C-alpha cells in the first residue's frame, strides 16, 4: 500500500474506521512466550468483511513501526512464513486470545485510528535530526470502550497499552494524526 496517499502520511488508515477486528496473530519466539523478556515483533490483524489485513512490525530500529495494509489473500502465506514451531530458538505464529491485553481488541469496532509520525526535523540533546517520515511512532485504535496503543518497546518488540495517556518514548519528536472523519 502506498504510504503517502494524497500527500498525507498514513491517511490510508482511514479505511479501518468502522471496521470490526476479527482475528489477531502475533509472531513471537517459541520458548515460553508469556514469560520471556522479548515481546512479539509482528502483529497481523484481520477485520470482518474487509479484504485487507493490517501488518504492524517493530524491532528494526528501537523507536519506529512499519505499518501496512495488505491484501487478505497474502495472509495465509505470511502466517506460513513466520510459523517455525519446530525450529529451536526461532519464532512462531500465535493467535491472540481475548484474555490478553491485545486480545481486548477482538470483536471491537474501530471508531478511528491515531498515529504518530516523526516531525520534519527535531532536536535531541542538542543534535538536529531529520525525521523518518516512512515509519510510524505508534498506532492507537479508538473504540467505544477501549483505546489500545501499539508502540515499539525499545528493541524488545511491540508494546501494547490500554492506557489512553500512555507515555511514549520521545513524544517531542513526532506529530499525532488521526483518521477521524473531520481530519481526513
């Protein structure tokens, strides 16, 4: 999917407005995934009556996410490529259960999505840095009774919070956008 549509970064995420989350898959290490220090680094989210799925990928630079909408026909192959349960110390695909924090999103209708994108330029400790506009800083799914944020866990995989006001790393370096119909 084209990252910049109509000159607005990530605005294609407005396709998720009004969609209901069907299934969520996580790619994580095989060994005792609930007790390891390393978090999943890929989430694959499908939606009821929608021919695309959302891929959220972290753990490539410690502060950004790659987010793409992909054709649902590609999902079966992606699940197969990431599922290596018999390989020691590799990864496998797990279907998210409703009792997990991320699982609270299952069956929820998305009202709108918020997302962070680097500013054009920002300063950290006196050093000017050019923003990376091709990646996201976070994505937040806003539903009637839930606000769920996915963010990079600083080289430990993808973090998930249901605190609408979760403190994100380097908040002064990015701008927040949303797919609310008044902003599209």
